């Protein structure tokens, strides 16, 4: 399994107190979110949501 899907599952609480209590996990999420493939996938998903919202 690649880091992308796992980072996506954990990314929901980004900026929350949950990640503040787990610096290892916060660093992992940050690395995953910084990956070019993650950014492309996230942008594509956001664009799909925006199209559906019309």
C-alpha cells in the first residue's frame, strides 16, 4: 500500500488537536500531503466534487 491512501485517511484531522498529540503521525501526514501524486489526486477529487455541486 502506498502512503497516499493512508495519508488521505489520516489527513481529515489535519490541524486538529489529534495530530498535535502525535507528532510522528503529523509528520507522516505532512510528508504524504507534500507528495506531488497526492496533490494531483486531491485536486482531481476536489474538482469532481465541485462539478457535482454544480
